[in-house]
C-alpha cells in the first residue's frame, strides 16, 4: 500500500456507501470514497426513501428493524432537507385472502415488538378517504416513515469526513481500484458498494439489476396520509424474473405524491419504458381513483441490486484479500443502510457483530 493511502476506500457514495463511511470513520479508520456522479445518486436517488421493517424473512426483518433504530438516532441530527415524514405504512388488503395476510403480519409484528393496528373496510376508508370503495381492510404500522435519501447520504458523507474522489471505477482487484482515466487508487481495504454495478467490478459477485420506475406529482397537500402499499407488493418484490408492477404511493413532506413501483429483471437501460409506466399508473388508479386527476411532473428510473436469495452481501469477498462487499439490497438499500454500515464496520474492526453475520456474508453464495 502506498504512503498516505486511506485505511478504507469505498466505491460508491449512495446511501449504503455513505452509511459505511460514517460507521467506519466513527471506528477510527481513515476513509476515502469514489463516486462517478454526486453523493446520493444512482439507486439512492431512484428510491422511495421508505424506512420500513419488512418481514419477508427473519434476516430481512432483523436488518431492517435494527436499521430503523439507527435511523431513529440519526434523523434528529439531520437537516430539514432530509424531509423526514412520520407517516407510517398502511398495507392495503383488496379481499378476504389478503386480510388473512394482514392478520399474519399483525401477529408477526406484535411478536417482534413492532406496533401495528388492523383496520376493517370502514376504518380503512376513514384512514385514507382517497382509496377506492370496496377494499377489505388493511394494517397500519405507525413507526415507519419516509425520507429524501440523497440528502441523508450527503449528510452522512460530510459528517464522516471521508474524502470524495470524483471518477468512474472500471476495475477492482483486492486493495486496488482503477479509474477510467488510468488513475490507480490503493487502500488497506476496498469496499464495493456500487449496487447493481457490483458484478461488473468484481467478477462472480451474484448481483443482477432490477430496473424500477417512479413518478412524482405536483404538490397536493393532504391527498395522502400514509405510505400505501398493496399486500401483493411482496409477491412482486420477490418475483424471480420478468416484469411486474404493484401499487405503492407515498406522501412527501413537500405535499407531492411519489408513485411506484415496477420491476424489470436484468434490464439496465435507464430510459423510461412507457408500457411499464402505463401499467404502473393504471395500477395506482385502481387503488386511488383520484390520482388520475393529479398532474405528474416527472418520471425516472433506477436499478436495484438483487441477489439469488434476496439477502444483501455484507462482508469480505472470498478469494480477493482486502476486498469487501456492501451491495445486493434490492429495494431495501435506504432502509438498511445504517445497519449495513454498522455490521460492515463491526466485521472489519473485529468487534462483536451487531447482528448474526451469517445470513449476509458473501461466502454463503460462493460455490466450489
């Protein structure tokens, strides 16, 4: 390692990379970052910023719930540009079958210390008057919230004191990163936190892109009160391939409404797919008829980083001494960024891990 090289070089300054920089610097390490765009760009700028405890699996719940606790410590320190809104999540059940999922989620959350309340059809209509008539009910999780993630990532990087190098990394090899202009960067440890691009920089990393669309309206204060998600959303989120859309609508502190979501497996083209966007908006109107009367002012896309088993890759990459991963979070990168940073720092610094590390270690998906 060359003289003056940092202890850690993080490639990628999205929410996950920023949280890693924050935790590693707090652990006493000298941290630098490389980012080809601005801090908080990429998938972070294309995410909804929903801070949610999800129960798709035990490891998903553990990391998202632990991260929520870390966000609760950080958010009071953050500036108003982060636009934190404690709106809660309302999981919407369309029929009796989905109401059985409401009861299951309510029981799971209760057993794991998460407050939630079941709503019948009448209570659902009172909670969100813009929802269509005829829905079966829902589940409110008041502890969930939303943020503007790029501003949070910027704050974490600034507070970490990490030096940010502007450039596009084209190759990683252990403790060395090469930029497109030929510049060579060295560090004691290199962290690949480039999301869906991770496999292009580190051969064999089991991460594939899942493209998603978002649309945002003009300002309509009071139109929505909660983050709304259809119960079928998790089926879409964990679909193995192909294309899917699901109803996902979020109130912003600005008074705007942010709409998702779509998934296109293996698609990296950044252009807006009019067919997918049309399906996504049609799905939103099925749940919120009035949304069709609101003016949409912007649509954009981003790529989530998906792994074969749905869990992120946090830890050393086998076979390349000095290379670590913090990627593969799919649609939960913003929620789980603080927990990822803490777990990575614990492992690098030799501390007792904040969570059992096994479900997240990259070695679990390496064969042979």
